[in-house]
C-alpha cells in the first residue's frame, strides 16, 4: 500500500494528461455503446484519472508552498 501511495504521489503531469485523453476517448465511446462492461471500464478509468489529477494538484500546491513560504507569496 505504501508503494502505491508513493507511486501516486510521484505521478508526472504528462501521465495525467494521457489519462485525461484516454478518459475522454472512453467517455465518447461509452456514450455510443450500451454494453455494461465498457461503461464499468470507463467508470474505473475515470476514477483513477480524477484521483491522479487531485494528487498532482495537491503535490503542486505543497511544493509551491515550500518554495514561497507559509503564505504562498514569493519574496
């Protein structure tokens, strides 16, 4: 579990961009097809994508705070 969290924290912005692209593509396919397994795949993939976006955003905010001080203002 610790390795999974560490890997998620170290996710790269390009990986998140690729996940968003795949999620959009699966969403477009899922809107045209009514098979349950494809909709389930889309749901799981979209959940992973949202988690990755939130993690990247949190990491960016933490790193930004470390570089600019406690109030986020550059000195």
